[in-house]
């Protein structure tokens, strides 16, 4: 069958199946299992209403358990085993971790991930806050915001191509077609530089891509937060003689502190999972490896599921503090 | 309101200029790729794309028509013709007849030929050689012209990439594959999540708070963890690599955000309407279908856009769950990565392929930005 036809089929089956499941299961509950009539009508209605939420929840939570919760534990288990020929697994304790910690590529990934974690959330949030504040009071602010927000829609792979053109290098005797080298030569550089092969600094050229994308996200959220600040506080500060910079840093920023933290942590999670950019631009060569790409390498190139799972657990470990913090916040909010 | 104390106009200017600079900085890389996708290979490798937006000067050497084609008009022997093809819009700045003096004449002037006779060239590139005696020789007169060309762009790259190109650089089938992945993977999680979100928002049962906390927790679980266990599972139950697997994976990975977004929105719906409906005897199923779903349209739209952008732009999930060894089901992002590896220098193909893949999300983005922003604001964990 043609895949597109299969797609239409799946949509139909999916939609009819979902609606059918919910409708029929409700009918079954109300008419057959606990009919709202007869001598026990009242008790039956109560019973039905106690079961109904679970009917509504079941498909979603079944999928969540299977696709997100179970893999966490399965990955943990796999990270403690080795795959043997013939689809058998052998428990090896912490061997995979020990082996991984002995690899220089792993530590290189850790170092780079830490660099990304330090630079990208800070730069994106900073730029986002700057743009949000600057565009707040100008007429064409919305157009400006929408243009800076645009990279959010572009795939990381697309962004990688876009930026590879920016970083392109041609031999010295030719015209440079990458903007960065053209500028470098224009301002008196003697030879074009291959930016992506410069160890250590090339990490920052890769980070620029993610910062370029995430700034729009930070800007949208922070801009809404800035608008939500009560005007009286700003008026009072101005009447007391505060300058624009004082108003911004001493009145506005403290009031949106919580939103800044939320933006920061959201971008942090995006950074921990960063894969496409590195995969498409350098594939971890020239000391640009990051954990997610290291893991992909182990899984699908080296075919080592043990170490692959172990490195996935490291990513999970790094995400856990944010996970706990988010859950606690959500629970506090519900009270 | 910030102007209560009077704005300094210099500061306002600084604000305008810095916003302009930031917007330019953010737009510049994308525009570069966009412009490059309309240039030919030669143009791309010989000069930066920013130069292609302005007229460029070129030195050309062109031969006039050969003496065989001369005509006799009233006692004068004449060779006439055009230096440029009809579709080229060159403008001659200076010209000459010898390589040592290529800028000897300006357009409209008449020059002497060494072998006798005169020659004139107009700015549009029309030349005319005149002589009282017949022109001798086989080869036409050489004309050296310095001409400006207006910016020149072509749609050929798009034609190659979408229709005529070799299969390794064809985006046509990859485009369809991407679409096939995206649409079911966007619609199905919405339905599943909407019911769950309603239960979490408006139904009372023990353990509700715990389930909401679980959803918030799963929101940040990196999908990297799910790759091996699920691939193992798919292989074990016989789905293998293919569309079914990638649809299911995208559905599973999209659910936490969907449930979270929709629940947050549904909780904010007016309580009175729902309770009135209950009092009037509507069942939960009826309330959900007739009240909640239509009222939640903005949130549904927000999530649909997120999920669409994410599945369209995804590389990792497609690589793991969809693309098998035959490569028949490759998606656009994967195609582009392959091209980056094998034809890293072919900028015209790369740029065009990337733009084909980017264009759909960009259209969605600009058309439905309102919902996207709303969804972002609701979705960031507070």
C-alpha cells in the first residue's frame, strides 16, 4: 500500500478508534455494567462515576507508561547489562559505566555539555530579555519580535545548513562566500579560518546556532512577563527619579525573576538534549562531541547498547534536578 | 507610561537602532540561504550571496559576427548584431577592440578598426561594423566590453531538487514521506490527550494530583532514554522500522505536553457552564464533546502547531524508528544531513533542499503565530 494512503488510513482508524473507544466504553459503563435504573440506580450512578475518569485516562496513560516511563527503567536495566549474540543479555553490574568513564570522548562530551549548559541558557535568556525590553515600547516591536521568533520554526538541521553557509571557508585566493570569513578578511584578517575545526572555540560556533533559535522563545515568554508587571511600581520608581536602566534592573527584573528561572530551565533541558546541530555540523569531530550525539554514536555506529544506555542515564541524571523542581512547583501551585 | 518623566529622544533612537541591528543579525543567516537557493553553482562559489543583490561589473570578450554574414547597404559593407543574448540584461559601460585598451571607447562612440572600417557599440550591446570595402577574414572582430549585470536569479535549483534531480538529491519523495509522518502524528495525540486532560481538569477521583505530577515529570524526560527500549519493543512485537512505529513514538513523546497544555487550559474554563450542564443531566461524555472540545479550540490549535513543527523538523525519532536500510522512507531532515555529508560543497542543492524543508514550517509559523505564542505562554512550567 502506498504510504500516503496508509497515512490516511491510520488517521481514520486512529480517529474512529479513539472516538469509538471513548463512546462505546461510556455506553457500556452506563447501560450494561451499572445501569442508571432499577432498584440500585443510585449506587450504580456513583459506581459509574468513579470508574469513568479511568476510562478517559486509560489510553493516554497507557501510552505514557509504555513510551516514557517504562523506557527509563528499561534503559537503567540495559545500562547494567551487555548484549550477547543471539539476543541474550548478561548482567555486568557497573562495567559499562566503568568502561565509559575511561573513554576520553566521554569526558570531552561532558566538558562540552557543561560549556553548552553555561553559555546557551544564559545567552538566550539575556538576548531574549534585551529584545523583549527594547521592543516593548516601539511601534514596530511586534514585527521585530516575530522576525526574531522565526528561527523557532526552523528545524535544527535547517539551522545547521544555514549556519554552515555563514561559517563556510574558501581558499585564500578566492572570494569568501561565508559571511564570517568575508568579514574577517575585510577587517584585516590575513587568511580565512575554518571555524568549525578550531578545537574548543568551535563549540561556541555551534552554540550560536542554538542561541539563535532559543532567543525567540525566551523573548516571547519574557515579553509577556514584562507586560504583566503592575504599572504603579514603574510609575512610582519614575516619580522617585529612577532612570531607565534603574527601572529595568531594579524594578522590572526582580518582578519577573520567576519567569526568568522558568525560561532558563526550559532552555537548559533543550540544551541537554541537543543532538541535531552537532550531528549535522561536525558529528562530534574536532572536539565538539556532546552527550546526546555520543550516545547516538554508541547505539547505532558502535552498536554498543550497554554504553549507549549508560550515557542516556547520564543525561537523565542531569535532567533529574529540574524534573524534581518542576514537579514540586506544580504541586505547590495546585494547592 | 514610561514617558511620564519625559523620554530622552536620543535614547529612543538608540532603542530603534539596536532593535534594527538585532533583527538584521537574526535575519541575515536565513536570508543568505534563501538568496543562495536562487543562484547557480558558478555564482555561489565565485562570490558571497550579499553581492548578488547588487548589479555586478563583468569584463567580457565577445566576437562579432563573422565577415561571411556581412551585408551590403548602399555601398557600405555592414556587420550588425547583439553582444548579448536577448534574455541577458547587460549594460555596457566601456568597450574596446584590443586587449590592451579594453576601455578605449564609451557606448555610442565610433572607433577605428586596424584592418580598416569603423565600429560602434551602444549601451544595450548593439554593435555595427562599417567599411567601404568588404570585410576580409574568417573570424569575427573581437570586442572587449565592461558591462554591468543586474542581479540574476534562477528557479532551476528548485526544479532539480523537487522534480528532475537524481534520486539521492530528490526532495520530492522525502517531502511526501515527511508529510506522511507528520499528519497522523499530529492528530492522534490530540484526541487521546484531550480526554485525559478533561479527566484531570474536571473529574474528581483519588490520585488526580499524583497523575498531574507524573505528567509534569514526564514533560522533561529526555527522549534519548526511550530509543533503545522502544526500538527493542517495536522489533519484538513485529512493527519493526516503519511509519506505524514512528507514528506511535511521536504520539507517546507528544502526550505529556499535550495533556499538560490542554489541562491547564480546560481548568480555566468557566465552572458555571459545566456545572449547569451536569445539573441539566448531561453526561461527562456529552459535556466533553459538546462543551469542552469547542471551547478548548485555542489550546488544541496551539498544541497541534507545536506537534506539527516538532514532528516535521524531527531527525532523531525518524532515524531510529522509521528509516530502514533501504532508505525508501527517508524524511527531509535526514536527506539534508546526508547531503551535508556527501555534497558539502554543493551549496545550490543544499540551500534549496533546506529551504524546501523549512518553507512549510515557516508558512505555518507566520500564519498561526498567535496560537503558537499562546501555547508557549501556557506550556512553560510556571
